[in-house]
C-alpha cells in the first residue's frame, strides 16, 4: 500500500513510521467529511514546522507532534483525518465528529531511524 | 433658514457579552452543571463532542481502539485543549480567552435609536450587544435639542448568566447552532434598553413665539431622567450549512486564515507533556492510568464518567504546572487561540447571517412632550459573498420602518393620537480588511419621517404660556405648526481600533427641518464608544 504511518506500540506515540531519508517520499495527510466540504487549514504543522497544501512532511526521528487544523462548514459532521498513501489509497488516522469550537487534532508520531 | 450645529464630544461606554455555550472549567466539583441548560459539555475533560457518535453507538469504552481512547484523553486534541487550559487557569483564564475572542462586529448596535434625543445613527442596526451596553452620545437627528444620552442595552442571556453565576462569556463558534442550548439560543434573541439623560436642563420658560423661541421652550423646563426604555427581539436567518454555495464560500473564506501563531502556542503549551524529550513519565503514567480506568467505564454512566474526568483533569493540571514556563505558555495559548477563533468568526459572519430581522418596542419620554410609544421593524442584509479578496464582507444594508403614537389621548382631541411614521435606510461599507489595526467603515443613510399632525408640548402648571405673562392653570399643550415630512441624509465614517473595543463614529447630517422647527439643519456628530466586553473580561484576567 505504501502507507508510512502505523499504530505505535510506544506509549508516548499514536503512530510511528520510518524516518524519511533525504530525498525520500514524505508522508501526506488529507481529510474528508460526510456532509461537509472538510479541508485542512493553515496552522497545520509537523515537528513545529508549518505545512502547506498538499500537506506533506518528511518523518523525523523521535516523538514529534502532527497538529492538524480542520475546517468543516457542518458542525458535528463525521470527519476523517487520513494518510494519503503512495498508491493513492487512504488510511484512517482518526474518525470523529467535527467540533467547530475546537478544530485542531493532535497526533504524536514516532520517527524510527 | 439654515442652522448649523457641531455636537460636543460624548463618551459611549458599551458592555456586551458574546453568546456561546462552551462551559467553563470544572473547578473543584464534578462536571459543569448542565442543568442550567446553557452549555453542551457534560464533563470537565474528555473529547465528548468529538466522539459523540462513538459514545452513543459504543458506550462501553472497552470496545474502543487504543487510538480512540488516546484521542479521547489527548490534551492537544479538540475540546480537551481548551478544557485543560481553562481548568488550569481558572476564572482569569476564561476571561483572558474570551477577551481575545470578542471582536467588534459591524452590525452591533450600542447606541440609542434614531428617534432618541441623542444618537449618531439614523437606523437601528440588526444585532445588539449581548449583555449590557452603555452609550452616551451627543447629537440629535430628529429632536430639536441636543442631549447627552446614556443608553443601556442588555441581553436576556447575558443577564441570566450574570444572575445565575454561570460563566458569562462562554465561547461558541459563530456558525455552530448546535453549541448553544435551546434555552440559551432563545434568550439570546431578547434584549432591552434604558436611556438616561445625563445632563438634564432646567430653567424658566422664555417668552417668545418664533422658531428659536420654540427651541428655547423645548430645551428649558423639566427634563426626564429616564428618557426612553424599550425591548427588542432579534432573529438571524442563516444559510443552510449543506448549501453548496455556502460551503464554497466557507472554504474560500477560511482557506487562508493564518493559524501559525496559535499552532506554535499549542505546541509550546504541550511540549513538556506528550512530546517531551526525555519522555515525561508522570504524563505517561497519567495516560496509562486513565486509559485503563476508561476501559472500565461506560458513557451511559454519566456520574461515574464525570467523576473520572474530573480526577483526570485535576491530576493532569498538577503535572502541567510543573513546567516552569507553564504560566507564560498558558497565557499565550489563551490569547492566540482566542484571537484565532475570533478572527475566524468575524470572517464567517458575512456569509452566515445574510439576513437578520428584529422587532423593537420603545417608550420615549422626551422633554416637554407627551410620552410616546413606537414599534419598529429592522431588516439587515449583506447582498454579496465576500470572496477571498474581501474576507470582511464589505457591504451591509439596513432598513427600518417605525410607527409612533402618544401613550395617552391628546387633550381635547387637539391632534391625532397617531403621531408619526418613519422609515430609514443605511448602507455600511467596510473600507479595510479584517486584519487592519485601524478599521474604517463608511456609512450613508437616509431617514424619512411623516408627522401625522402637529407636535405637542407639555408645559407644567405654574409656568407661563410663551409670549405672555399668563400663568397656566395645569398641564397645557402648545401646538406648533409642525405637521408634515422630515428628510434627513447622513454621511459618516466609523473608526475601530483593533483589539481595544474602541469605536469612533463621525458623521454629518442634513435635514430639511426638525420635528418642532421648520428650518434646514446641518449637524455634525461625534462619539466614542468602548465595548465593555473587553473591559469586563480584562478586569477578571488581572484578578
């Protein structure tokens, strides 16, 4: 499938993946909603670095935060944050109800050298 | 005959409370008291809204995946972040957060309505401040005398929360109708006003019968301390969230909303918890302990779950406060998050509430005139979608229609009880973007009033009839040749200082006459208003 993130066994991390080598293919995230046109918003960051559309990031060593800001015009809409894998398939990171009053989701990612 | 008047400076002081429903911190007791019906959260911690569907379909947490349990407890995810920040920071934290959120909205009305003896606006705007607003204005549009009028505007929801001791300024996203309880949503539509004459004049009635003497008659005599009171109902007409055009507008409006500052603030606030290097063992132990406890809990047992979440956030706060940068990071988080959400709400306002309508009742008690009642209908409209180039939504149109009558039948049927009909139209155009430090809005207004009959004056007994030495035996009415129409045009600019709640309206108006004097009249209007949302929130933040 070419997905880079998998559930972690480390108690400090939600997901883990191999550190992206120099020149390697970064991980990519996406989002979709059921009724609403959900989208990733600016402010989304990984390891303290702001990301931009198409929301790709090279996995770094250690425990890093992936902070995703989501916009969705439909409150409480079932929304999915997902990894967009190399082959175009999507792997769910989190399925939840969208809360407009608190639109950020935080993941801890462990980068394995 | 043309007269010119330049009004003196007065100070508008406004209190207002934004409506919302995210509850305050749990303090030292179990979950926030949901019985008040004014908030949607039941637990002091836990992403209950984020996982609302999961909690309904799989109420036993033992059926949840590891990731779902972690995210239910994750301090950086969804509502947990603000719950943790507000619990840890207490009442001052909530005030600081809301101070950052509250932002001046273009269609907020904080002053007296057009027929008041002192106003800078020809129309009543579509939405009113949500708790209390106090405005003192100079400059009359349809009255002959200039007054310093202090107007209080109160909102039923804000007053209820103030009296009930509940958090007065909880936050809800402006487009989140699911956030407020039905009671809160209904209360937020009702507001009331009371206007007080802060500089009542008194003096003997002059002797003359010319137009200028009429003015003297009006401005002398006994003033009413309470110059008017009223109440109002507001109704927003929002677009369907499923509407394709609304969704596209929503995306276009928010796709470039800058979140860099709040993103850094969140990372700084949590860096010593879940991404600490070396790992924060206290936090990891907390996480493991509460994931284990959660597995033995059920969403159906709200009492047990509330107690569990209360203990979880209490213990997590202790861990959090061990960070030497805790207070700095907390203050920064509250400010940046509040600013971000407030900017978002302001950006969305033009595409959400395309139409608002209101019904207002006012009882006016003008000096030396019989008391009057009026019914007004207000309609407010933003005709165009802003697009990404104009995120503030530049144009707003407001229309008023009003009918007034005397509270009591005029003596001896001298004039009709129906006093006048009014109509007003105003266009406001935002000249600057949402991020400008000094905002400016241009206003063009037109006001029309039809006086169905001559106006009445009331002269208390023992005073002299104008132009004579005849003592009047009792309350008497002086009839003036004032039947007919009044036209007023006004051009103005309102400056707003971002982040301070200060607004400075400047306007010039031309009228063909006033109610009591048939002469052209040009007036300048100047006011300063201060939104006491910021003051109240800021005062609490410094306690």
